[in-house]
């Protein structure tokens, strides 16, 4: 589903409003639930009913009894919620919040790639469009990708899309070669091995926790590699007190809340910028969350046939998870 190119109009909200209180009231009035990804701003996480990574948010979306789902994340995540809840209203605070991985894997090009590998099995990372999901045999997240690939018969060629870094990490972990779509996350690609090594030298007692969407040169310096939830759990349960975190900096909000006695150091990007923050995730604001619940817009709508086709590989993922 192609995203609009222009940014959404700037939210206009009465500055005297207590947004947190207004959002809580709207949730009750609308029988609404707010699902938020770990990469959202802390103030959005604090009003959410559930915070998680892509797998957890998919599972929560599948079982919610709410009439309205406000998805504070990016477009493909809201699409997944709609696929799992076609009869519910799904609103997105900012409909232009996209994803470099999803944008870099158009459905027509994926279909052409599949045609060059007849008889193969396509596993697509959940960071993809509904159209790509509909072409896939399985969907996976960073939490369950290894389990899903291992479930595929060894005599089948696996096409893995759209994240080449996650695919390469999986292939190494499992010892199974796969054909990889050459896509990547603009945030996880920006982490600098040189700067990470320097940070480690200045903080020799800190463990390095990294997401598998990072490049192999960065991952080889990690003490732990896992999904955002995996990174959070590892840090909370570890006896260590200091950690260098190599993923989108939004996760630090929950890490600090869960372990206030520990120190979490965001890994530096290659450039001198806030490139370790996802610009798409940060398009959502507390004001836009409020407006989306107040107006029940922007509303995500999808064709019924696309929902039906895209749900098949998602259900396969959830069954294996």
C-alpha cells in the first residue's frame, strides 16, 4: 500500500488541554486501545495500553476486544493490526509514518524475484507492506525469525526479504544459506563500528546489546544480539549495571523504567546527528495520538481480498510463535 509522499498537516491542539487526561477519557468513550512500539517517544509509551516489539504488538492486536485500535508505530504495523482485525477501526496518528525496509521492497519487484526462484519458500520480515505479506509464505519478526526458518524443510530454498542484515545473521546462526533481498533499516545501518569500539574502550565495564538489523561489523562486537524485547529483558535480568544499546534510542525509555538503577548508553551513529532515532517513528506525537482518537482519523482502510491473502502468512507466524 503506497504511502502518501507529503507530510500530514501539523496537528493543531489547544495548548491548555491535559492531553494525557483527554486521551484516557477518549479511550474509555471509544472503547479504544493504544498499541505503541518501543521506538515511540516516551510520552506516547506512557499513555499506551500495551508497549512491545513487532511480534508482541501483532499478538496483542490479534486478541484485543477493543472497538478502536490506535496504532502508535509505523504504517506496516497498523496494517498488520487491520489484517488481524478487519472489522475494527484502526487509526494511525500519522499516516505518513513509513519504513525504509517496507519502502525498499515493492511487491512487483518481490514477485519478479520470486519468479526467478521457482519452488522456493518466501519468508518476509514483518517490516514490509501488506502486498508483500500477501506474496509471502511466512512472516517473521526478529523475535521468532530463527524458529520460523528452522521450521522450513531443509530441501527448500528460502528467499528472505526485505532485511539483508537480519537475513545474514539468521543464515549464520542456523547454518543455512538463503537468498537475501538487499534491503536495510536506515537506523540500524547508521551505527558506526569505529564509534562503537571507541565507546567500548571508554566504558570497558559496559555490555553491548545489539539488534540483528545492524550490520555484521557492528554485531561482532555485541555481547548479546536480540529483538527489542530480548534486549530489554536481557538488560533487566543481567547482573551487570551498564550497557551500550545498539538499536533505536526509543527503547531506552522502557529500559530505564524497568531498571532505574542501571545505566544505558545509546550507541552513536556514524554521522553527527540523531540518526539513531527513526524519523518515521518520531512523526507520531502525543497531540496526533489525541487527534486520532478524537476524530477517528486518519483511518487505515484496506481491500478485503488483500486482507485475506496477507493474513495467511501472518497466521502461520502466530501459530509458530
